[in-house]
C-alpha cells in the first residue's frame, strides 16, 4: 500500500506493557498523533481556538507483529475517502526501515463547529491538505 506522507514515531519506555511489547492502545495514539500533526502543520487546524474541530467517529486497527521499546515506527498516512464533512484516513505502521508492516488501521473524522458540534464543510487550507493525502 502506498502512502502520501511518512512520519517516524519513537516508542517510549511507558509504551511497553507487562508482556514486554507496545500495548495495542498505543498504536491508536501513534495514528492519532500522525493525523493531528498533519492537520496542524499542513491543514492549518487550530486545535486550541479554531472554530472547526475534527471528531473521531470511527477507528480500527489490525495487528500483524509485536513492537517493543526502544523501537521507532515509520507511520504512513493517506486519505482513502474525502467527503464534504468527513475524511477517512488510512495508516500503516511499519518498522522504521519499512521492512515489515506491524499494524494497519483507519480513523474517520467528522469536522464540526466547535460550539454547536454540528458538521461543517471541509474547505480552504484544510481541504487542500487532505486532498494532498489522497492516493489512488
């Protein structure tokens, strides 16, 4: 699977669980972090004071291999579907050298008005940034 954006995410000591591998919930945090880094740096999303925010309405992850601290992961990000008010991100978590897929998942964001929580159309810089992640 090809991705439009790659980001290296280090694991941390506290990410390991009692079984000695990165706990499954941490994989979701890695995906969420890569998505939000993109939205903030490329999409102009103001998470503190912006009128528009993205709410996660769906997430999923399939696990293929264990990871342990102090490994770093190469996380690939792409957009599988860009709608009027929502977007489906698709992510692949690989070993840092991209030699092995360790997990893959997706997140769906609906963009809403911060105050009313009603869906709003994705426009401007945010739409441009998300469009750049579309991979056919």
